[in-house]
């Protein structure tokens, strides 16, 4: 009987370890989402809106999933360095300048990027900040 | 049975009292005030309270037309201070003010007046572009440009909103995000933080209250 219980506990703990390993990325995603949201509220929301709806022609919405997908490697650069060229979002051209946010560390950029690309109807999944750091080194 | 009737009566009475109290709610007056002795129609001396008012001003608007305080005659209006290159509180303020604007769009007695504090860059043509991009067209919402001295003095002394240049601030200026409600007699009747949704909702409720004061 005792042996049975010990075996049971052993098997159970192995299963728990496997499940938690599989969910590490899930946990990271949740972390990034919650920290990213805080950064979004503090730095982005005033122009891009609570639901990523943008502001007139002054600030584009963040709901154009196609744009986000096509510019995946460029998003981190835009978040950190701002943008000073016209972009087309949902078929509409936006010409206003976006300010830079040099105070954001790579991890902050990664978290807010993951938040944006997985909110407002977007679903692009997790990007690790190591990868985002690489994107940031290759900014134009 | 008698008990039930009387308790219902008490309930109805208190509801009536509470609702009548609400109807009587009047907006406060802000700023300095002093008492003045005036003679009424019968020639008797009466003490009257005189409240702070917005003095005369004249600025260029987004169409490069000179507009003055007479543009606000007979209107209740909301005034604020901003600048077009502001990336911090102004977008939120104007996003929220936009909802107020849309709600009172059809009311000819309501006006909006945004003053730029960026006297170096925000010339009328820049204001025009900004207004269009925000989605505002027409004279109901005026964006005005004036000298540093005239705008800053008006902001701090008359509208009681702090503004200033600050080289350490991200965009070069600092200012408070108040939306100031002015009545038809140019007195200050409310100040609402334009970055807070609940205060902007309060503004939407207070404008009709203020308009009702003049419907007698």
C-alpha cells in the first residue's frame, strides 16, 4: 500500500513537471501581456486609445492585423524610435509623426509589442525579448 | 393596511423630495468674488455678489480669422489649453472633448474654445490641419493662436489653468488638462479633468444644467 502511494506521488509530480514545462511559454505570454498592458496604458493609450482605436487622422488604430503581420520585424523599431514617414493602415494614409520612446528597455518594447499584437482583435502569439533585441539592433 | 398605506406615502414623499433636490442643483461659481452695492428697481440699496469673469480677448483662429470674446456672447462654452505636438495628455483630452462636442453638436448655445500654448509652432495653418485630422470642422469648435503673453495670462489669471514652457518636459511645455466650463455671463462654472472619463461625463451632465439656468 505504501509503495503504491509513493509511486502515485512520483508519477503525479512527473506529470506536474511536464505540464509546467509545456506551459512556460504560456506563463511568459501572460507575464508579457500584463506588463505590456501597463506600459501601453502609460505610454501609448493617450494617442492610440483604450481599445486601440486610434485618434482621427492623428494616430492610426492598432487593429490592422495585416499591417502588424507584414511588419513584424519592424514593430519594435517603431515602438522605440517613433515614426516619421507616412504609413497605410486599413487603407488609410497616416502622416503624423510618432514620438520615440528611448526610455523603454528591450524587454519593455517586447512586452508592449506582444500586448498590442495579441489585443484589439490581433492574435500573433508570443515573441521572446531576445528576438526583439535582434530586431532593435537592425533598426534602420 | 393603514400602516402599509402610510409607509408607501412616506416612500413616495421622500422620492419626491430627493428628486426635487436634484432639480435644484446649481453649478458653483469659481474664482474671486466681491460684494457690490447696487440700487434695485425701487431705488433700494442691495448687496450683490460679483463673480470673476473672462476678460476681453482677441486671437487668430484656425482659419486665420481674428475672433474675439464676442464670439462667445450668448453661449455656454468649454475652454482648454493644449498644443498640437503634445503627445502626453492632449490627445486624451481632445479624444474626450470630442465626445462632448459630438453630443452638443446640434446645440447652437454651446461652443468649444481650445487655446494653443505653443506660440512658436502652432500657427493657424497648423491648427487647421490638427482640427481636420481630429475630425472637427466648422466654427463651433475654435482653435485659437495668440502671443505667449496673452494666452498664458488668460490661462492663469482668468481660466485658472496652469501653463508653462518647460525644457525638461518631453514636448517642451507643461499644462493642466482642465476643461473649463464658462456660462453666458462669462463666469467660470466648472473645471473638469479632460483626461478622466468620469469627469468628462460629469461635464456632459452639467452643460444642460447650465443651459437650463438661462431658460426662464
